[in-house]
């Protein structure tokens, strides 16, 4: 299973019923909702707040993309609250054609 990852400082808006066939087999994760800003994009940082929480921290603890997302979302919310920032509200959308494969990969990592 391949899992291409697009990581940017800008969020995108993606309707769940977008008629793009490739999205049925994709996971789309954004660091913020379309009407919010994510934090940590300043020069000198290796990751944004969300990138750090997701890629560096959460994926080191689980192979489940959805579980890692929830862990990162909670960590970002905690950091934003501590810094009195407007919540960025990270988003995830999992295409129906890949949802079961993600679960299987998380449950049986040696088989992927």
C-alpha cells in the first residue's frame, strides 16, 4: 500500500462527495480547517505544529493514520490553548476505498 503525503502550510477545502475517483482511495489530512490558520510555518522550523505532532510524535507511536491524526489533533489543540491561539481545527477525510486497507495495515503491520 502506498500513502502519498502532501504537506503544506496552507489548508485545502475538499468536499466529501468530491467526484474525483482518486479520492476514493486517498486520505486527506489538513493542518487546519479551510477558514482557519495553522501555526508553526515560520522560517527555521522543521515542522509546523501539526506536522510535528503528526509526523514526528504520533506516527512514532502508531501505524494507524486515523489514530495518529486524533493524537496530533489533541496535541495541537493543547498547544494552541496554551499559547492562546485561535484553534486551527485540523481535518481528516478517508476515502471509502482505502478505509479498510488502512485498518488492516494498522492491525497487521508485518503484512504490508
